[in-house]
C-alpha cells in the first residue's frame, strides 16, 4: 500500500467515525456468514453456529463483526516495528 493509499483509507475511516458519531451507532463490517446453521454447513461453521447462534453462547454484545472503523487501530501500529523484541527467541533448556 502506498502512502497515498494509506492516507486515503485513513481519511475514509475518519469520515466514517464522524458518521457513526452523528447517528450514535457504529457501521458494521459485512457478516461473513449468516447466523445459524443447517445440515449443509461445513464442520467449522457448524461448530461456530452451534455455540454462538444458540442461547448457550449468544450474547448481544458479541456480534462477531467489526466496526468499519476498527481497522484504524491496525493502520496506526506497524506490526513489525517491535519484531526484535520477540525474534529470534532464545531456546532455554531446563537444568536440573
């Protein structure tokens, strides 16, 4: 992504944040799948549905979607900035 692309994306996210503020409701990303499952649902989707689409795992605050503006946090934190903190890892052997 070029710097211009990044800035355009950040501008669009900032506009969306203001729109969310004006209506007091965040816009959500598209849902990857419908809530629920049936006999044709793949095993992973079925397991997800059996938990999150039933009273056992459902909670109204757990909507399984991101807000449109969630990606701003990723845009402002370069994931590889602190890679030296975790790599290379030291392999420690236990001494007894």
